[in-house]
């Protein structure tokens, strides 16, 4: 698998063509890039994408990075990670609550998340975590 770098110093167009991306530039032959061979795509300059091409990259977990003229990050399309199916929240909670001790595990996790949020807020406001002497009760 290899990265694909698209530099639109002249306008480029990217379309989906079956299992590949078709990259077109005026005055040159179209080029095909099979999605299964791409590890990532980096885009700069004037490059027009079809929605189908963007979604195909996302479905195949081929991340796309769009760069500004200065080289800084402008946007990213990440898609779904490979090998990890997306679970519906309702189904995941139902499964957790149906397992022995699931309700208690959920309460513990929620409590830990709340504690982490409080610590993050304290760091942001005061520059350091609150001690027991300064913690509000």
C-alpha cells in the first residue's frame, strides 16, 4: 500500500471508477488508482472531488488530508477504521446492561468520566489539578 499525493497546480478532478479513483487533468490522460492499494491521500491545490469518491475512500478506510497553500492542515476525511464494525449505541448499552454487573460497571465508568472532566476543567482554569484543600464540596 502506498500514499497518493495530489498536487493541483493545475486543476484536477477525482471521480470514483469502480474500485478505483480516476484522476483527470486537462491535457493529459486519466490515471486510475485502485483504492485497495492506497494507504492514504494527501491533497493540495485545486482538486475537485465527487461525493462518491470521498465516500468510497471513507468506506475503504483510506484517510484523506487536505492541505492549505502554506502546508498546514485544512481538513481530514478519516472514514471508518478497518476491522472494527460500528456498533449502535443502543445495542452496545443493552448488551452491557444484560451482562452480570454491567449496570455497576456503567456507573463506575460514568463516575470516572465525570472525575476526568472535573480535573480537565481544573487544569484549564487553575493550571493544575485541585487539591483536597481547594476542592469545592
